[in-house]
C-alpha cells in the first residue's frame, strides 16, 4: 500500500527500544521480530479514526538508523456522533444565512446561531490528526534522549 521512511539518530538497537517505548505511549500494538516487527498504529484524521497495520524494519545507516514502515492494511471509521452534531450545526447555520430570504425563518435564527456555535465548540475545535509521521517524531525524540 504505502510506506513511511525516516532517518533516526542512534543505533538500530536504541531505535528499536525507542519504538517499543513509543508504541506503549501511543497505545499501539507492537510485536518485535528481529530487526523490526509488526506495528498496529491507531491514527486519527479529522472525523475519521482507525488503525494502520504493517511491518516496521530498522536498518543501520551512516550515523544512525533507517526506520521504514510498510503499511499493509488500513481500517477507518467515521465518528458518527460528531458528524450528526456537525449536520445539526450546518442546518443551524443555514437558518442564520437564509432568514433574509424568508422572514418566517427569522424566529429560528437565534436557535440556528446557537446550534452552529455548539457544533463548532463540540466538534470542529477538537478535531485532531495523528499519523505515522507523528509516531516517527515521537520515536526520534525518544531515540535522541537515550
């Protein structure tokens, strides 16, 4: 499917140790095998969340190690409750935008404004992303510290 590569500071053994620590901190499923292992990495992409699984290999490279993650399977789901809240907020935003076209909607405009604001505060302001690259950043930080 796809692959992610990164040069890491430190020896391959210290990077392998850092991957184990990072996997524990991240909540990932890590099974070491030789010079790498199997990694099941939970990721978040806005309203989608899921797991990417694959093979992680560590090879010696000049002044450090090369970390390569070959993604084999991905599994994502949509956060349905957040999507429902966003749809309600969108309907509320439409009432605010359309009331000049139909004065009968003016009564609903304050409720629509509140719905749009609630959707923003509950969902949009809390959207996060975490990817394999973020995991590699954590591993690099831990490898530098050790």
